[in-house]
């Protein structure tokens, strides 16, 4: 057992039927373990063999072990190891960077070991791995390797297998002492080389390529060294320290539901799992690994681009669990095969994987379209090896403040991205110490793939990715930052008094609770102090302004900060999308003679869905209509009768929608699209569409439109917004070389978008007109 007690009691008369495998790094450890054997086994000459079972490419001296594996089938093989304890380490895990130079104190050298024993022998703990009979090991060997090299169970390969099994049994015992966070893969390359499926795949590839299989084995060996991560306890501890440094400006404790952690623990233990995190900032990739480490969950293998595998940084992250993947390897079949079987091996052994679902960081705040590459690699690996029940777990990190947002906003308005260098990195790490509020983590329900689709089934891949995206959006919470930006951008340029702000926040909270939308701790609770503290942080950062000289505090957002504020707003706009469509469709009905109001309402909803199809994830149209109807029923159970009654019923529904959010949700998208439509509508006949030229022109024309107040905010000026507007026009067939018909259709779309923006402006004015009538909350959430 992990406390030094054998899992199977050692009885003196059975000692002759035991073989001890001593995993000793030096003579001091070997002497300790032999003393323990002699004191415990009751036999003056027990059978043993000593190995330093490392996990690298060096060849083990297996001759003695091989000679001792010819005993009776019932002979028990008992692995032993010394675990060196660090005083007080379990309390704060304060491993130091100097240990990179002087070595992990859990693996002391001979001199250091002697000094430790002189001071405190209790720091050397004897670990006894679970014993197995030779017959059991031979059966296991044949099952896992298919007979290995074909030389039988007295071959060197069988001896190596036994040594690896001993090390794995000791690792299990050691995790009982040190924790599950140190569960790391061992002997991966050896396990792959002896795996029957890998051998069969390599033999099949050799036939396909017309090359000797031996050549492919030799080619695969360095590729394994390139691809396979080699995590160790020392580097996991150091990586955890780096993670904590990255979050220095945030509150020490991350906000996370204990029940969700318990569910995740069960999933990681029982199923092949991939954690897919949303990507808002440089540092949110560290939150899954930090969560795993601090809650004693298995370490995550994080995917990274091979371009990051450089010098010291590459080795550090490889040793802390990162898998570096080449950007392109379609014409490298051996590399593809090695990567596929490595991923499958990790899944089968319950080593969770992790990567950024969107690929790159979101520059707009909202969830970006998923990148399929890594998900395809994982599903292809599961399909090729028959791995079942892969769980994709969405993981959402919410920050009160995000340091990168100012950079993203500047990039979107045309400023060249600052090059990433050592100086840049040092400055970025220094800025991370600025007070930035809290971090909240939300874990979605897993998307379970019982049988992975084939490599050519692109539709299945898209459905899986869509399901993950929808679930990630579902568990994204409303935070103080995002809600305040939504409200203040919706009223801009007018500010909002503290009382108005509290009343609107209260109304949105009740709306969210009724729909099962998650709320951050400050919003969910009635903790005035916590809410005020977060608001103070937002004001001190410059994101919000607070005017305190008058009779009551007034909050607003400086127009220059609108692009930054829109980022925080966009994080949550998907929650309000159905509500926004309802409000806009009702205002369109109010301002037009629609005849059949019900039919016109659904036509408006469908048109909004089509116009903004490149911004949001929609369910199938029938499901979407059902969701819209459910939202209408919450607003007014008699909505259908009111809608059918015409103008009066429409006006009643609009009053019941207060406070309105549609203009705050969709106005910037409509205005950005109108800039693109305006440029294309002025094209010369026959002129082709040049995406880069249109983007550059839109940045210039967008600024002009803002100065002329043809658009209401600089939040509508952004390269990604313009790119999506161009995608819409291409989807509508309006990005072909200009013809009279196409130019007319472009102008019609421009008029439609400007009309839509005017409708939303009237919504904003209606909301402001009713501001004084909003009920106050009595300051509960101040």
C-alpha cells in the first residue's frame, strides 16, 4: 500500500515464490529497499532485481530480470520504490525555480539522500506496488501486445513489459501519497511500438507506400520523440506556479461550482475526455490546467503549435504536458499515423486532452466559429482505434477585466498587432499584476460521442462542433462587466444614474433567472460590497466612468471606449438574441402597415436570422421558432392573441418587453454591415470585389460614418465585423462583379440595413423615455 504496507501480506513460507523488482535510482535507495525486504520477507536470500526504470529511450539492463522470470506461473512479482517526502509541501506546494538547477527534491541524488536520512528517516517512504503473478503478467502481455515480437514470454520484450508494469503499479501507489494531479503517462513510445493496432497500421502503410516496414519504424522513432509530451511532477509544479503568476492581478480564489468539479472528476476517471475551452485572452488556456492542479484532477495534455516548440520554452511546456503539433502534415503519412495512435493511446488511458475550441483568440468577445482541425484529429484517432464514448467538455472562463481587450479593439480598427517578443512578454506579465477583479469558471455538460464518425464525414464533425459551441454559450454567465456594458452601450450617449442602473440590473437578473441563465456570484447574491468592489475595479481601469459631483452618481462609457466595452457586451449577447429579435420584429410591425401581423412577425424574425447568420449559432429553424414562441410566452402568455389583434396588441407587447435590449445587442452588427454595403453599392459596373481592399476602405469609411453620426458608435468599426458583412453579401450573391442588377440589390440591402438601424435607434429612445419609470431595487445590489 502507499503507506508502506504491502497490498498482499508477505508470509515467510511464501517468500521463495516472490520476485522483488526494486526501482532504485542509486545505491542509497537500493540499500533502503533491500533492508526493508530482509526485515519484511523473513527470508535471508530473497529473489530480487534492481532497475532504474526511467521513462526515456535508454535501454534497461534486463538480463537479470529476464533470468528470474522463468519461475513458476504462481510466482508473485512485487515492485518496490522509495518515495521522498518534502516537509510541508502538501500545504502550499511551494516548489522553487531553483529546483530546475539543483533537481527535484522528490528525486534526491546519493549525497542528498544520505543527508536527508541523517536528518529525518521518515522522509523516505517505502512504496509497494500491487503484486501480480507471472501467469497474470504473461496473459496481460499477450493481450496488450498480441505476443509482442513473436519470441514468446521469455523474450527481452516480455522482460521490458514486466519492468514497465512494475513502474506503473508503483506510480499508482505513489499517487496515493502525492495525489492524482501527478498522474502522468509513462513509456508511451514503448507502448505504441508494441501495440498490435499500431503495428498493424504501420504494416498496412508500408504496403500502401511500397516501403519496408522497418524503414517506417525507423522514421517513426524520432517523430514519437517530437510529438510525445514528457510531463513530470517537477514541471507540473513549476507550471502551476507560472499559472498562479499569470493570475496575479485577479482574486486568489477562482469562482467555480464544487458540484461541477465533482462531475468533471467522475468524467475524467471513467471516460476518454477532451476539455475545450473558449479563448478570450492569452491566459485563459491556463485556467483548465490550474483548475485540474488545484483540485487534484489528472493533468491535461494541452495542444500547441509546433512553432512554439523553441529553445527553453518548448522543453518547459513539453515537460509540463504540452503536445506540439505541426500546422500541416497531409503529405506526411508516418507523422499522421504516429499522432493518431498517440492521441488514441492517451484517450484509452484516460489522460484528458485540452485545446482552444475557437483556435485563435476571439477579437469580438462572442464565441467564434470553431476550428475543426484538432477535433478532427481526435475523432479520427478514436475512429481508427475503435475508442468509444469520447466526452467533449466545454469549459468557459469569465474575467471581470481582460487585459488584452484594448489590443483587440485597436487591431480591429486597423492598428498593426504588436509583435510578440521577450520584451513584450515581460511587459505583459508585469501588467497582469494590475487589479482585474475575479475569474469564474463554468463547465458545460459533455457532448458524448459513442462511436466516432469516419474521416470523410464532415457533416458529423460540424454537428459535434456545433453542439459544443451551443453548450459553451449556454453555460456562459452574465457578469457585472458584461451586463453593465450591455446597459450603458444601450443608453449611450446618455449616462445612467446609479438608481437606474440598479433597477435595470435587477430586471435583467430576474429575466435571466426565469430562463436558467447563469449569473456571476456578485449578481446572484445580494452582496452589496462585492458588487461595489467589482464596479470600482471597472471604473479604476477606465472602462467605465463615474460622475460623482452631482446629486447622484452617473455611470457612462466614454465613446473612445465603446469598442472595448462592446467586447464585454458581446460575451453575453447570445443569451439576449431571441429577445432582441422579438423586440425588433415588434417595432418593425409598429412602424409599418403589415396586414397579417402574425405572418409579418415571423417573416421579420426569419429575416433577422438570415442577416446575422455569420454572427451567431442558430438551432434548426423549427426549433428556433419554438424558442422564440417560448420567450414570447414568458413575456406575455396571451402573446398570440395580442399579435393577431394588430397595432394595439403589438404596442402592448412592446410595453411588456421593457427594458428593451435589442438595440444594444444587434445595432453594431447592422451598422458595420451597412458600411460594407455602402462601399459595394458605389462600385463601378464590372468591378470585382477585393476582400482586403474592401476591408481597408471600410475602416476609413466607417470612421467617416461615425464622425457624421451615420453610425452611432465606433463599436461598429471592426475588421471582423466587416469581414462577416462581406460574407453575408457573398452568401446573398452580391459579391460577384458589379452588374446593374447586383448594384441595385446592394443598394436595397443598404437601405434595409439603415432602416433596421433606424428601428433600433427608435428602440433606444423608447427605452430612455421610460428610464424614470423603472422600479428601483432599493440599493440591494449596489
